[in-house]
């Protein structure tokens, strides 16, 4: 995930030699049913989870049979059928659950060391954290927590995604494809992200900081 490199640091007056930690970046070739899809830079962790989450959230497959990781090649095998995931039946999310999730202390140790990582996490309907992942790319981190949930037999329809970046259209599209109904971030969404969330009945929350937040699409359950 990280490694030490030698650098020259300028303190405003002088240069001096030191060591610093930087993020490890690996490029992986993604194959789905033996067909090359693309190459992606990733952090070298949670690779099986990434493979499953990527294939599902990008709409390539909706059933995974197996994943094979061979050095820098990731092979994903599965099926794609016409069954469409529906997000219309959204679980009831109240203000107390949101407060618990937003107040949960995220310990992003690799980001704190390098400043080079994004993170994503999943919570259940009680507001309890079930998985936290850091990656050099925010899309990758989201794919990894989605894949973790699938591999561990969680119902994505009943999970809540909290992550570190702004919310673009592509992140909401991942939620649509995988069945997620709630996205929370400390940053705001784009206009296209809001439109897609509204079309798919997704609760979209941005600027979730210090107990405060904005709802851009969807609504909370009122007791």
C-alpha cells in the first residue's frame, strides 16, 4: 500500500535529504469472461473484492462465478442477464442512524501518512460499520466495499455507502447497478449525479460534516 522513497525537502531556505512515504500504484488488466475490458491503476489490496464490485457496479455482470488474480491480470467470470436491479423500495433511514454514521470516526491511516488515498465504507441499517477500504482512486474504493458486501452475502439494498470524495454521476451509477440506495459524502454531488439519484430514488447526502449535511435527492424516513 505504501513504501519509503528518498527525497530532497526544501524548508523555505535550505534543501536536506530525508525519506518519505508514498502510495504504491499498480496497474491491473481487467478481463471479463476472458475479454479484455481495460487497464486500471489500483492500490494492491482487496483485489477479489474490487473485481466483484467493478463487474457488478459497472454493469458488466450481475452474477459472479469466480475471480482469478494472476500477477497483474484480474479475470472475472460470471453472467449478465436482463434482470434489472430496482432501487425503488428504499429502506427506512432516520436522522438518528444518519447521525451515528456521520459521527463515526474514520481512521484513514494511509491517507494520514501520504495524503494520497481516498476511502469508502459501508454501514448497515443500525449505523454500524461493516467494512472500510482505502485506495488511490475513489471509484476503486467504492468498488472494493461493494465487492466485499457481495462476497459476504450482505443485501446491498440495506447498506449505506459513506465515502470521501465528491459525488459524480459515475458513483451514483455504481449505486444504481449494484442496488445501493444511500450515498453519504463530506463533499457535494454534481448536477448529473443528482438527476440520476432522483430518477432511481436514491438518498443522496453531501457536505456531511460536524453533524450537519445537505440532502440533494431522496428523503429521510419520518417517524
